[in-house]
C-alpha cells in the first residue's frame, strides 16, 4: 500500500513550523515579546492548517518528532526553571535532601550544614553560588516530587559542570515520555471511538512542543503516566493502573484529582485498594527523601503558592480589586485558598453527578475538573495547560487547544525585569478560551437534550 504524501501546502506548513521552532529555540529571548508571539503565531497557524487539511498521520508523527529534536542541544530561553532543576539535581547527586534546605539557607551557611567534607563543598559550592544568582525562587523550599528529583539528580551526576549537558539529559527523558504518550494516544483513541489522527492535535500543538520539550517542564511525564493509568484501566488491569497513577502523583501532585472519578467506577472495596496502591507507590518513591520536616517544608511552599503567588489568573483577578476596595489591601491570603476550596468542591460535584461511568466519559469529566481548578487558581503558567490540551484530545472539547494557543500572551509580563502583567492581554486570553468553552458546553447540553448523548 503506497504511503500517502503531504500536499504542497502541507509541506509549506511543515517547513514554516520547523523554521519557527528553530527561531524560538535559538534566537528568541524571553523579553522579545513581539518576536515570540509572532513566531508562535506562525507555528499556530501552520498547526491549524495541518489539522484542517488532515496531514498524513505518519508525516505528522515524523514532524512532531523532528520539531522536538530541533531543541535537543538548546538551553531553555523562555523559562528559568531549569536553574532550580539543576540546583536540586546537584544536591541530590551529592546526597543532600533538596526538601530540607532553602537555597538562601545553603548559600548563607556556605553549604556546611548540607554538604559533608571540604572536598565536596569545594567542588559543588561554586556551581551552587553561580546558580543561586539565576534562581527565581531562592527563598522557597523545593516543591518538585521524587520522580522529578531522581531525573534532576541523575542528570546532574552525569553532567555536574555542564548546563547544556544537564538540559539535554532532561530533554531526552521528556522526549522518551512524549514517545510513550504518542503510542498511548494512538492506542487509546480508537478504543474511545476516535480516529488515531486526533493524536496530532496534541503532538503538534505549539504550546506542547515549546513548553515541554523546549522549556523542560515535566507535565509531559505527568500526562504520560495519567494516560498509562487510563489505558491499563481500559484493559481491566486496575492494580497496574494504580501504580501508574502513583508514578504520576510522584511527578506532580495534580493526578490525585483522578481518584474521585474512580470511586463509583471501581466500587467501594476495589477503589479503596486502588487508592492505597496509588498513594503507597507515591509514598514509597518519597522514601529516600523522608525527614522530620519533609512534609512541613512542602506544605510551606504550597501555602505560599496559594496565598502569595499570582500570575495569569482569571477569576482571582476579578476578585482581587474587590478585596482591595473593601479592605485597602490585597486579600490573596483569603481569596486564594477560598478559590482552591471552591474548585475542589466543584470537582467533587462533577464526579458525584456523573451519569455515565464508562471509560469514555472519564476524560471529559477530568478535563472539566482541571479546568475548574485552573479557572480558580491564582497562578496559571502556560505549561500547566498542556495537561488540558492532552485531555481535550480524548474528548470532543477543543477549548483547551484554543486556550493553549492564547496562553502565549502571558509572556508579555517578561518584557521588563519587574515582570509586570498586561491585564488587557490576560483578559483577551481568557475571553477567547472561555467563549469557546461556553459554546462547546452549550452544544453538549443541546446534544444531550436531543438524546444524542456525550
């Protein structure tokens, strides 16, 4: 059977995408917002055209890999989180628990409390001092769970003095996770009644390529573990699924939101065993980092996240001026946790009110749960939305793909060292995303009323 070739317009779109990603990887500083948005728009329009004209699946998969390989030796230009990854990695590689010490504590102490031996300090301290000047959160304890720490530590052990080597090692891990994700999508989509071609809507999405492979964020691993858990559930291998979900929780805590959706699907006794296996897997991986103050320090950082940090929010930014008007100062310490609680209650309500408990309905409900969570969050970095883009690929919803495309507008905040957000651009991002969400929800409800179902 002859292999179908892309059309001339599709070839042009693929070439334009490659050029845009190469420029983003090697010639676009984060502060150059106009250039960043322009190149992202080129990649986004090419992405839209490739999906609209149904680029041949094999060519789309090849392009998805090629676009990611373009970034292989590049240092992230659009995110400085890699410096904290390397900081934690150097500590892990030298036998130091990254959850025990804040960076400012180590630097002030000359790392004497953490690094045993003069020779070790002499070798590692200069690297830490250089990294310290590049950290965006030197006064906070690490919040990266053990899977991340294992990867950071292994990469730092292999490349103790090379930023490029460290970043390349992380990128290889993320590429491997994305390859697994591609296989799982191609396997799961037909099981859920969707064509395998839909996998390209995630694999070719510019936000996914830029934020995961490009900026080295580990949401790619999280989504891969969640997909693996769903695939194993579809094969009735619920014990293995629990372990896979536990790996996701040990990468980022957010997959815990899957558990409420499984209570009625599995039944009480089986769910209890599933939850125990999932949480037990995560706790086992936390084992090497256990200390008296481990959970207290993580809790402090999470408390700061909900009570102090704000970036690219939606509902919170509407409530913030109300709090200032009523009290004279920012009420984030009250509004942030309250919104988090409300989003949790909304998620539980969605789980409780589900009418169809088939596997096909799990992804849409989880997508809406995460959407409620991010709608209420005080901080929504663009890479968070890659999880929504991935889940949206398993459903009829497309608002997450639109939101992921518009999230690049949040980078306007980095044009100056003061990191001042342009709230008009934030408003445009959410207006576009929520408009599509409302339109799709109305269409879904109309379909249900007419008896067509989900």
